[in-house]
């Protein structure tokens, strides 16, 4: 399998990326409204965010 790195995604790839961003945003908003914590990556480590996150 050959992997090509492009600087910009194709039109279909951009559409998929936008749909995934919307889905993740909706899921995180739902978790926040339900008072649940979320685990996210800040670029260097995992971060637990939310009022009921372990260790808070």
C-alpha cells in the first residue's frame, strides 16, 4: 500500500474531515451537557476535561 501525503485533502477528503469535526463537536457538547468528562489529546498528552473528571 502506498501512502501519499498531500498538503491539502481532496474535495471528498475535505468533506469527510468536515463531517468528522461536526460529529466530534456534537459528541463533546453532548457530554458537557450531560455533565460527563471527556478525554482529549492536547498535542503532547491526554487531558481529562469536565466537572466529574477523575482527579478533580
